C-alpha cells in the first residue's frame, strides 16, 4: 500500500497503463464491461459458486478496474479524479439538503 497515494496521483499513474492510440470510447465501454463483471461476482456468490470472502477478493479487483477506467475517462476530458469526486459530493449534498436522496434521475 502507498499511504501517500492521492486520487490525482493515482490518475496520473493509471494513465501510464493506457494503450497508446486507443480511442476514448474504448475506455467508456470498459466501464460498462467492468460493471458487468462486478454484477457477475455477486451473481456467482448468490448462486453458491463461492462465499463472501472469495467474492470480496474478486470485487476489490473489479472495482479497481472500474476506477482505472473512470480515471482515464476523466483525464480524456481534462478533469481530475478530485474534480469528479467533488462534483459528485456537491450533487449528493444538494440532494440530502433537499431530501431527495431516494428517487431516480440526476436532476432531482
């Protein structure tokens, strides 16, 4: 573990693993693919293929893959991960303040 790793440092390091000349759309589809793999971990645990401990070990890896894709999609748009995180927390704080945490849609 690297205790001095920040979200932005992670993002810079993550970009070093990007395949040269890969189009940004590939990374967007990567988020979708990895989200499906997260769902697959839960499905396999629910049907009894493995227990929660094994599922947790698999899940942390899949979430790391999603984080990599989010970091690179953000970089493709000249945003830092801290920009993305702060924007998300502002949105959530507004929803909480207006008592609309539950529901659907970004503009609630």
